[in-house]
C-alpha cells in the first residue's frame, strides 16, 4: 500500500441503499486495512486510468459488472499493477493463457497484486461492488472462465512468486504465481524438490488445489498430500495460516483437493525431499506395439509397489496420418533402464529420449508436447484396472477420433496412468484429503483425454467426440463392474461433475466447510469459474 490513509477511487456515496446485498461490512473491513473507500465517481476514476469514462463505463455495464470501472481504479493504487483493455499490458496478460479458450475471455481489467493484503483488498472490493472475479495461477485450465472472467476482474497471482527453502531443507514456501519449472530449477541448487507438476509451465496453485500427480507420487503421494500449511485469504479478507495442527483443521482438509471453493491461497508450504538427477524421457512406438505396451502397463499396475521410484504415463496420439503410442517413463534415481520397466524397454520403438537428467529438464520435455495457443479440452474418467478394458479404451479413442479427422489442426491425445495403491495409501495422512479415494479402491486407471484444435467452429464437434469417449467407455466399464465415480479435477472438462464425484459424504463435508468460512458464498458466486461444490461449470450435456 502507498500509505495507510490512501483514499481509494470508488464512488460509494453515489450508490443506492441496499446495494451491498449482505450483512458483512466490507467498508469496515477495508478500513481495517487502512483503506478509505470514498469520494470519487466513475468519470474521475476513468480519467486517472487514461480511459474514456463514458466508453469504459458503458462496457462494464454491458458485461454485467456495473461498478468495475471504480473497482479497477481502486486496485490501480494498490501494491501491484492493473492492465486495462486495449493496452499492451492487457494483451500481454491475455497471451499468458495456455488455451485460446481462456485467452479469448475479456475481463474489464487484470490485477496483479504483489502482497496477500492486496488479494484481501481485491476480495473485499468485489464483495462491495458485487463485481465477479477469477484467479489465475499458471493459467493452464482448458475452458473459458476457469481462471479468467468475461467482464469481471481477473486476479493474476504472478507477482506472488516467492520460493524459499527452510534451513533444514524440509519445507519449501512457494507463492502460487510460480510455475513448476521455476520451483524445480530453484530447488535443484540445493538437491531438493517438492511434490508438484510434471509440465514446466503449469502453475503451483491450480495443480495443488486439484490434487497434483507427481513423478514422485508413488513415494510421497500427490501434491495435496504434501502441503504442510496454506496461507489463505478468506471471504472476509482475513489472512490465515491453515494446517492440520491449526484451529482450521476443517479448512485444511477441504483445500486438499477441493479446488478454489474456500479462499485464495497466497502461499503453499510444501514438504521438501532430497532429490538429485534422475532418469526418464519419452519413447515413441508404432501403434502395432499397443498390445505389448498395455500388457506392460497392466503388469506395472500390480507391481508398482515393488519399486516406488518408478512413474509412467502411456499415451496415444494421431499425427501425420497415423496413430502412435508414447510412453513417459521416469525413475527417481539416476539409474538408466531400471528393471521395473523391462517390459516397456523390450518393446521395439521408433524414438527414445530417455536419459539421466534433471527433473526440470523432464518437465520441459513434457511441456513441448503440450503446446499453447490452440483451443483445448480435457476430459477424464477413472476405472478399476482390467486388461480388456484397456483395449476397449484405445478402440473407443480411435473410433471417435477417426470420425473427426477433418477438424483443422486436430491434435488428439489420450493417456493412461495408474493410481497405485502406494499413492492411495498417502491420501489418509494428516486427516485425509477431500478426494474420496482409499487404498482399498486401488489400483485404478486414470484416463486423460486431451484434444487440441484451432477453429472455434469445430468446438462442438471436438467436445462431443471427447464426451463420447468418456460416456461409452464408462458404460462399458459399468457393465463389467469396473467403473469408479472419481473424477480428477485437473483433467476434467467443464461438463463433468467433479466435486460430487468425491462421494456424497465428502461433498457434504466440503459444503459445510465452505459455509463456515464463506457463509454468503463469495467463492461460489463472485468467483464463478472452475469447479464449484455443486457440480459442472457448464452443465452435463453438450449441444
């Protein structure tokens, strides 16, 4: 803040009685931050930000956020910065989204706070003006309005980018504005790491709040199982520390997989582990090798516990007129060709990049297979492990992809992972996470459908094909008693009911936590994007 008596540019005196439709006194809460919100009208606010007052005010009204001009002007005086439409800074911010489905969304302004107090003020101003907001960590979600918002305020956490390792190297404090590449390259200097994402450009915040599968999850669990403490800005603007041993144990549980429904996390304190060089990379095969690869994957699902250093992804793609299979094999030690991967290593391939390398380098390799600047959709499902089911999944992927090969610049990918019993065993630590999975459920197949294309005219065609893959394979699995209700938030589409898939008991528990910390539903209504407690962001049917 510039000073404690700073007068913010928002015309509260001109607003009608009853404008703020809740009992919470946001004006007083802002005053407690030393912020006097009084005295200026829309014209004065717009002149300060170099915009035409009438045109900017008209835009904000049309887009459903009547007082956003004043809110943006207020935020412009906070620590941080604000970018407005038609400015170079605004266009740069929009280009930072991975998917064009998000980059095309136009907020009335984009705010980058540099402190958690700035985040607090943004929430309070949103409550005061009833102007909705979105929060961006890495911006890697695939669908519109997940971490950007049409006509509202987008809060970009990029300036909250601290990376600090404790003296004993057991805890790393990370700002949500970091990408995992930033984190890993910093910690590699200390031969340490944390449990986080596998793609370089993905942000810390969204991945961790949605679960977070790591190369090291068979050893230590998912990212959400490795958070010692969260610094959280609540719906009242209060900044609190949340851990298993704090008075907020209920909120600690909810944040471990519950998404953005409870507050804005401004710092993650993650358990850190020793880590040096490792082995891994991508290997490409002709589609004819698929049966051997699926045999190897099936065997791995039952043998993973024999070597928790191992991690893998088996994927399929269509490129240059043919289907290919790809494996990502990773091993936590600098040992080439570990025996647990013998069945994969014995399968003839056409390309192999595996080598002893660093964690950060491996994430760059995966990042290159996830190019930005296209339209994207993710879909997911979970099944009990079964070899015949694996064949059915690949056949359905090819069937639905063949039907839409006329889509311009189509990049259709399809991936299997195993949620191992080792991973599931870690989910019960420190009171358990919110995902509704137990060791008795495993092992499980986790499916990721990720299609990319370029033309908005093809949106419904691609989305429907992906939905068919999921719907048809789940129907097949149900007929054989192989289905599982769990949906992984970080791979889900806007048409999938993620939080309800955590089971009814957990969904009700999450709703109770939200009622405690956010009784008026700020993070359900004023932050409408991504996966809310009640279900799918866009409903459950396409078209």
